[in-house]
């Protein structure tokens, strides 16, 4: 059974930092592209950052220079370091795992963790 479990969310003041973690089980972790998405109230879910199995990263323009995605294949864990947080970063953050195998896409999602940026 595949499980993605996020942690590290919470309440932080503007300008502060948080580090999200996502621990995966039930998948061949190192072969998956891992991503962080977020969904704010009344808005569609959007990609924040992703990291391929080869370590290539991609970021949304709104977080470039502030957020860093990384992975530890030995721990089956992906991280999102979030610095200089802004109120507009407030959202539920979801971890996902994505891989194409023999022409079929396999996508798994975590349950989400709330990040609130407010003074």
C-alpha cells in the first residue's frame, strides 16, 4: 500500500521559514518524480516544486529563490524548505509521487499539511 505522509506545516509569521517533509512508503521512491503542490481556499491546486529521479528541479515562478525542494532517497523522503514566507503562501500543501511505467502514469498523493502565514 502506497503512503505519502506530510509533516512540518504550521503557523508562521511573514518572513519566517518552515520545512515540510514527506515520507513515502510502498513505492520504489528513487524512481519517482516527487512534487509539492498547494491549494489555497477558493483556488485550484497548483504545482509549487518538483524534483525528478535524476535530481532536476522545477519551481513555480512565485516561489523561485525562496523555496528549495530536495530528496533523500535513503530515507524515502522529499523536503520543501520554505524561506521568506508571505501571506499568499498560505495553503494546504500536498506531496505527490509521479512515475510513468510501460505507458501508464502512476500518481499518488499525501493527505496534505496546512501552512498559514500570518502575523
